[in-house]
C-alpha cells in the first residue's frame, strides 16, 4: 500500500479538492490519481470510489484494495453491504470521520512497515516446500504464497499477495478459479480437482489442486489454503497404460476390450440417433497352414499384413478389432445389413485376389465371414452368438464367403 497516493473515481473529481485541503490542514500531502475502474489502481492501494461509479467488474476487486465507498446518504444497511463485499469502509461525502479514518490509515501503515511477526517464520516453512502453496481470505484475495507458487505463476510475491485472482489470471481462467473458491467456501471442508494450467514460460501442465477451507472460532469460513501438484507425467502414463490395455500388441489394432467399450458406446448412440449399425466377424481360412509353412514368426507377420490391409480398406465410420488369434470384428456405423453385406462380400473378393508377401513368397489368403445388423431390441450377447453361427455357416459352405443373419 502507498498511502500518500489516493485513487478516486469520476464522480469524486470536484469533491476531492475540499478533502485535499482538509488533509493538508492535518499535515498530509496526498497525490490524487483519477481512475475509471478499480482495476486501474494497484492492489493494496487506497481507493475512494463513489457508489454510483462501481461497476459489476469492480465488485470482485473491492477487497484487493483498501476501498472506501463514498455514498450520498450514509445508512448502516448501505455501509454493511459494502463492507460485506470487502470494502474497508463506507462514508458519506460530507462525513468528517473520513478525514480521521484516512489519518489513522496513514499512521497504521507507517507502523506495519517496521513490525516483524510470526508470519516470517511461517513464510520460511512454506518456502521450503517445493509444491506451490497459496492462501486466500474469504473475499478471494491472496494473503500469502510460497516461493514455488511465485515461480509457478512467474510473478514476485508482492504481485500476488493482496491481489484478487482477477489481477493475476486472464478473466476466463479467473472465472473458473473464482467459482471453485466460492463452492469451497460455501461447503467448507476440502476440495480436490484437476485443471490444465499454463506456466509462465507458456508450457501447458496438468495440475491437481488440493484445497481446504479454514474457519474462525465460530465455524464461519474465513479463507482457504491450496496446494498444487503437477500430475502431467502421471496422467500421461495412465493414458499410455489405458491405450495399451485397449490395443493388440501384435497388430496395433484395437482389441476385444476396446470392442466391448466401443460397442456399448455405439449402441447408446443408436438409441438416440436411430442410426443403422452392423457388425461383421471374419476368420482367416486355414491359418494353421500358414503357420506350418512359414513358422510362427511368419504367421505373426501375416497377421500384421492382414491387419494393415483390412484397415486400409475401411471407411471412416468403420472400426476394426482383432478379437482372437485370426479372428477380427468390423463394426460399421451407419450401415444397414444390405450395405454391410455388400461391403463384406467386396472385401472377401478383394482379399482373395490380393497377393501377400511372406518370407519373399507371394501367397493368397481368404477369409470367411458373418454379418448382422444390430438393433436396439436385440441383446448384444444374442447378436454375437448369431453372427458367430453365420461365420461357421460360411466355413461349412466351403470358406472364402460371407453369410448374414436373417432377422
Ligand atoms: N502365428 C500366429 N498364429 C496364431 C496366432 N493366434 C492363433 N494362431 C494360430 O491360428 C491357427 C488357427 O487354426 P484353426 O483354428 O485350426 O483354424 P484354421 O487353420 O484357420 O482353419 P479354419 O479356421 O477352419 O479355416 C492355429 O494354428 C493357431 O496357433 C498368433 O497370434 N500368431
């Protein structure tokens, strides 16, 4: 706070001269700086603002300054309203007490500059903790933070302490923090959530916020403390592990677990969109002979080639899965049984005429397939059993063909 400077709002322009004369009478030379909005004054500064000049944006910044609201007619209700919103005081234009109050503020400030408190010890303790820590009062004003927090946001402590979150973060992020703070103060207890945060060097990090409200002796929430933990690497690892559990390591295709999740999603979508949905199950013919001829390694290589060939043939709305040794599913969104069958037959013909190079030898591979249209009233287990039967029918019909389920 710089007490020799007083910031004042537009409606006080003509009135400030009288006040200035009175302050000078009591030995105080004051520099007066006009502002349109509280935001234009630094945090902790002394601001005189006419009630009618206060905008919605100003309200959140009132507690981050020493704000004195000047009203036309003073009443206890009006004064209490502004003090509850974080104003230091509320006076009428003509109130002589304002001078006395200002004088007391000026001398208090001179005193606090020379006083050392237990807070210094607490500061050393929290500075030794490498995780960013901050605490705010009930008006959402930062009342303290540690070195890690300053480094994290790229601002010195005096640009944090006494400031509102609206002073130090862009409005769209400040709105989110403010909302979370309000919820914590209202409910009390603790709060834990994750949010993406942009560091001062521009890099984006995933952070876990652990916050707790603290109360006065009467149990009323008077502030909150927050500790931030970096969880970017942990989350990246979780995402990798999750992807690995949904992927077939040999072919890189989605596996049966991913199928189980995807089919549920697709069936749910179908309920609301009524879009057509079909499933094709295909099994490579005489795969054992490929293993026998080229060894297990040659068989593996063949499965990889088949997988990438299949993927290259699919439409954007189709999704292929390797669900067993040489068995694949293709889930077709937006396709009726007619178009799914058409696509399965064309794939079948196309594969039979595509040469695959295994150990420098060109071979031809075929598959047998079953196709079914999935409908909301057909239970999934029944559908899978029916399409499997269609596949075995294709096998018994001599292989290299497709059978579909009649419904
Ligand atoms: N190389 C390799 N072979 C596999 C893999 N998974 C399953 N197999 C083999 O695939 C073969 C499947 O054989 P079968 O079920 O008898 O069927 P098939 O020879 O394809 O004959 P039909 O399905 O009746 O046309 C077996 O020899 C399995 O060992 C794998 O991941 N790699």
